[in-house]
């Protein structure tokens, strides 16, 4: 019984850890690519992402 519970807890922890990593990646993907303004060499604004 102990081994079964330990294995089950470890599996759930691994799933939870992967979900957190996915959530962090998607959050920073949105933050880092939202309204980035690029300026050309002459100082005029170009397209934003």
C-alpha cells in the first residue's frame, strides 16, 4: 500500500510540475510579445508585435 501511494503521489506531482511549467511559459510568452515597438535607425516607429 505504501509503495502504491508513493508512486501515485510522485506521478501526480510530476503532472502538476509540468502544468506549472506550461503555464509559466504561456504567461511569459504573452508578456514578452505584447506591444513591443521597434524603432528603425532613423528613429521612426515601425510595426508593433
